[in-house]
C-alpha cells in the first residue's frame, strides 16, 4: 500500500502542476513542470490545481458506475457477461468497485493537495475562501461517491506530502459513514456561502456553485435521516433556480450540455480534429445497430450515423415501463418505442408488448465507434424538488411536499398534478415512483434504494423476476460494494469486508 500511495502522491503533484483550464469544460492540457514549492503563487495556479482535482470524475461518472447504479436496480438490467450486472462481485472480483475506489481516493488526494496549497497562497482572502470552498465541495463529492458505494470508508483530509503523513494514512480503517457525512456537512455549511449563488450554467467555466454544495449537504443529510438539515439546504437552491416550468424537458438530454436546470455535470467532449474526452455510456443505451449503416433495430436514424458500435443495451424492467402514462412526455425521452413515428422492431414483438429500448435522452448523435462525447448529468433541479418533497413529507409538512412534487409533475403534464395529499406512506411511494420517471440514468437509483433500505427486496421483486442470473446471484450484502482483496492486502488487514465474510 505504501508504494501504491507514493505513486498516487507523485501522480497527483505532477497533475496539479501541469494542468490548466479551458473555459467552459474545465479541460486539462499540459503546461509546464513546476516544483510543488514554487506552485500556488497566484490565483491562476490555484485554479489549475482545482481543475486537476476534477480529472478523476471522468473515470467515475462513466459506463461502469451507470451500469451498477441504474442497470442493477428495479428499473433496468443488463443481460451481459459483466460481473456487476450479474451480481457476481466479491472482494476477489470487485467489478467496477476497484476503479471507483482508486479514482475517488485519487480525487480526494488531489483535493487535499489543492486545498493545502490554496491555504498558503498569497491571494485575496475573499477569493481564497471561494477557491477553498470549491476544493472542499469537490472533495465532499468524492466522499459522497465512496460512502454511497462502499458504506464505511477511510476518511482523511491531510495533504499526503511526507512519509509521516503517508504512514498515518496507511493505518486508517473504515470510518462510520454517518460520522464522515456529518463531518463533511459541517464543512460544507461553512464554505457554501462563499461559492457563487447562481445557476451553474451562469458561472464562467461551469465551475462549482453554491447549489452544488447545498445539494451535497442535502444528499448526505438524507442518508443520515436528518431531513430538517437537508430541507434547509434545498431551500437555498430553490431561491436560485425558481420555478421548474422555465426549464424545458428537452434540456435533460445528455447531449444538451450545461443547461440552466443543471447543478452539476461531468464534462466530456469529442472532436474529430480536436480534444477527445469521452465515455462509453451511450453504447449501453442505444438500440441494436446494423453494421456499417445508420439502421437501428430496423429504423434509420441519421442523427446517430453509421459509425457507432453500441454494446448490448440496458433493458428497462417491466416495472419501470409500467410507471409511465402513455401520454407522459418523459416516456418517449427515457424510453424508445419509435423514432420519427417509425416503430422499432423489438417493441412490436410478443404481439406488440415487446420491451422498448432506452431512449434518446442518452443517445450520442454522430457517435464515432464507442466514443460518447455527451456530458454526464449528475445533479439537476428536478432532483432537488423531489428531495424537497421527500424531506417535507418526512417532517409532516404536506403543503411543501405537495408543492414540490407537483412542480415536477406539472412540467410533464398538468394531468399528473396531485390534488390531495394521500397520506405519508402513499406520498412516499409517489416520490419513489416520480424519481424513477424523472431521473432514470442519472447515477442515483441504486443509492436511493439503499438509502431507503429497500434495495434487495426491490430488485428481487422486479428485475430478478426477468433475468434468472440476478435471481440466482443477488444477496442482501450487494447493497454495498466490497473493498477489493488488493486494498485489504495493501492495508495489511486493517480494511475488512464483514458483510462479505466467506469470500
């Protein structure tokens, strides 16, 4: 583990001193090698360090995590040899968990180094606090991913720049996730007011906004069942974003980047002659394709082109399909029965009851081979409103709960607006269903199910009934990923996997 962390330290410092930002996408490109003790001498260098701390997000919010969080749930499954999709993960075969662990802790390390450097930078104190707030919020995001994926994880905020600090970090075991979240929440409360109180899309370079910090406060508070703290944070976002009706549903397409409703997107791009920073997410959400042609499951789709090579596609569950009214406009955004009024072949099978494909929300126009240049939408305002509805319902505030959920429903259609509060339990079920209708594919479904304490039963009663492999392999402990044997060995046994005992 010592050599592993040393390599990460060296890599983090090299990245921090050789990267500069391109406006809009926070792209990183080589500049020059600078000794760490000569860095953080001005605001531009501090921004470069923060841009470098974004790098691991491109490896985290990608196809591996979206398969685990969306296609291993009650809403969808992926019929493939993928270990995660088949629930064949274990400490010896951790699936995507190993990459999420490594990339998230790489992000923590980059943030720790940037935060420490900014603290000593000779810049204006107000700007210093704003830059620190950005680093602290980004670090909280990495820990949010870690605690949501693994539960209890090691927590540290030290800049690992000396052997002594390295030795201390090596001795860290799992820290209670609730304690970690509370620590992060208190830190975010202090620094969120120093971030821009604007829509993220209005901030130059789409940098981190106060709404991003408040979203993380709310997300982590809801994990900890502290709904009052979550609701207070969410109302700060509501002041900035206003009425949901002003944001068109079409802006939820992943191809539509950095739209006004977005709170946080991970930046990707593809250019035939320029920068390429891509994922393969769209490959798992695109209908089957005829080789060398722009024919997808029997329908010509010129916007997708002939060069794409999609993989086996994620299949929506019967339960998920049943949640949509036939006239819900989100149905034809998230699911695909037709294209330009021409029916795909699969939905017409079984006497017209065949499964739809995943919809154009996720498709990447002009995708070259497997290179998806769409941004990945992580947090947006509709999510905030549905969290407000859930928190207010838990706190007995039916009026606030109804108002928030009805904003989301009304954007789809006034016909879906709730006219009467149905009671706490039934309203909670409506929140769960509405989150599925609105947010499928935005990296949060599994974490919601785990947070609600219903992951195992929800999957067992839905996708496990459609794919025998899930039924055979699914276990209650799959709600969290195991720490890999590799990391357990590196920690000299300090890290353990009690839920996976026997592997």
